C-alpha cells in the first residue's frame, strides 16, 4: 500500500466518498468526524497524510492545523485542507497556519491523487533523511547545524519578460531576505556559471511552447547542480492535466498562473517560504549525513581510512587484480615498542607519533595507494598494480625514512621511532584479500621476532 491517509470530515457521506476514491488508488484510510478524534488518531497512528475539512463541530480547521504543527509527533505530516469555496483570503490563512495545500470541493480527482503522491513522496524523503541524521547523531558523528545561511536565490522563468517583471515586483517586498533573479528557458540558472545555482525555481508551465516549463523542470531534476532545488510550477487553475503532470514529474508545489495580484502574491510567498525552509532543512540533513558517513570511515586521530573502509576497498582492489591479472601488495606496519612511548612521554606524545607516521605515509605514497589505520599502532598500506620488487623497495624506503625522521613532541622534546613491516604480494588467487592480510601479518610477526625495524617478506608470497 502507498500509505495510510487520515480523512477528517464531520459529514459521513463525504468520508465514504473519499474513502472509496482513495481505496481505488490503493491507499489505506482512517476516518475522524471531529477535531479531537483527528488529533488523537494523528498522534497514535501517524498517518502518511491528513485530508482535513476545515468545518468541524469542535474546532476550526486553522486551529487544528496549528495544533498538529506544534506537536513534535505530528508536525511533519503533510496536511491538505478541504474547503467548500475558493476564497483567496481563506487559502492564505490556512497556508500560513501550516497547511501544505488547500483544495476546493468537489475535487478534481486527477489533481487530488497527484498531490497525494507528491506530498507523500516528499514526506518519505524527509523522514528518511531525518532518520539517517538521527543515526549519525546517535553514533556521535553529526555536528551542530550552521545557523548562518546565505540569502536564498530564487530564479523566475516567466512566459515573457514583462510577466517576469510583474512577478518580481509583486514578490520582492514579501521575500526581502531572498534574491530574485529573472532568468530564461535557455539559461535557467542565470548567465554567471561561477555563482551558486538557485535554491528555488518558479517556472511558468507554458513558456514559448505548451509544456516548456515541465520539460525544463525535468532537465533541472537531471542535473547534479539543480536536482535538489525546489521547483514551483505556475499554471492555469483549470489545467488539471498539466497540474497533475507537473506534480508527478517532480514539482514541489503549484502556483496560480498570475502571481502578480496582491492575494496571489501573498499565497505564492507563503508557498515559496515553506519550500525554502524545507530545502534548507533537507540540505542540512544531507550534509550532516554525508559528514557522518565520512567520519564513519575515517580514523579521527590520523585522518586515515579506518578498518571498515580498508576491508571494503581491498575487496574492490582484489576483484580488479583478478580481472586484470596485475597483482597488488599488502603491507602491515607496526610501530616498534609503542607502549614505551606512552609510558615514557605520555599518551599525548603517543598520539603525536601516530599522526606523524600518518602524515609521512600520505606524503610518501602515490595517491592510488590505500592507507589505513587498522589498530592502535598498526597501519595497512595496499599498492595496486605493483610488482614484488617495487613493493619491497617502497617498504624499505618507508622503514628507512621513518627511522631517520625526528619527531617533535608536544612538550618540545624530540624522539625517533622505528617500524616493522610485513609484506605480502598477490592478487590473482581466489582467496584474496584476507589471505594476503594474514600472510602480511605473519611476516610482521617475523619482523618483530627478528629484532624489529625491518621488512619481512611473507614466505609464500608470489605473483600467482
């Protein structure tokens, strides 16, 4: 089922008719005949969307919407307000209270179902982003949101320049915190490629030709720079097929075709404001999740990849080696007598030694090398498309360079460290890469047991 919808109407016949339409579209439904019943069901059942008739016996529709928006458990649920008459002032009041849309009875079923699909789809995406962000916070990865946000950039693409000027003149006083740009079908983002793309587009459904606006919207949704922008389509109220197509193709909201009249401009400003707030929150959540994923794969002390990433990347490296026949090397590097460093100089000194070694590895190895910290003082290096001789020379160079490096500790004192390295080479065996790691680990133990500060080659290493 696409989701559960709560129908709120004090007239039983209206609820039955709506239920029949929604059941035919494969929605589950809940029903409420009063505001109190609706608020209780919204809290306990958490429907995917609420269809709310604004004429209820115990509370006004505007008051119900405000109650829902003030409750943390229900504030994200999309709400479509249902009215008997199309009164512009009422539409503005309901949108200001927090309704996502206002529909007039009797409904155009095509537009109603398209609006339901659009709002439920957007709500599911927002909930998923919020859930991922909460997971990152629970893992300690997410950082506090940056409260500073630059002025929103709004691009308006009207059927003609004169209409665009009227749109801008009507909206500019109501959107003073945003920058409104008049752009074109040919250059929807403006003429300066160095500027960041618009946060929101207002596009006429029909520009030079019928349906141009919808084609442009589809193009914007396909480009990485603009796919997350909010897009609002201005179209005629009687163009139900155009409205439904716009919503199904990815429009975030619909606007009246003439947005230059005072009430239409006020309604448009409310809709734009709601979409900008949603986009800002979505951007913050997406950045938080991206940062959380990055931190989940990176060792926080050294900035190198952690064991989780190393294992995944080695698997890809092994697959590539088997398909190309070109082997790769795995080195395990371990700091010698690291415990004595912590015991003698303190853990701050130990951290400085580890970060120094990490910096040295990054500087000394090619970009294609995989470098990770996989244990307390243990590092892993994998060299793709290498040879046994070349890998051994690199390992010896790393060992020698680290031995000759003087490390300055936090208290100003200086020390030197050495490493032992176990090296294994392969790439075409079916049991890679874990087998190579095990061989490199055995070679590392041999290097440690033979006096440390040396490179030991795994005895069974070969290019087979």
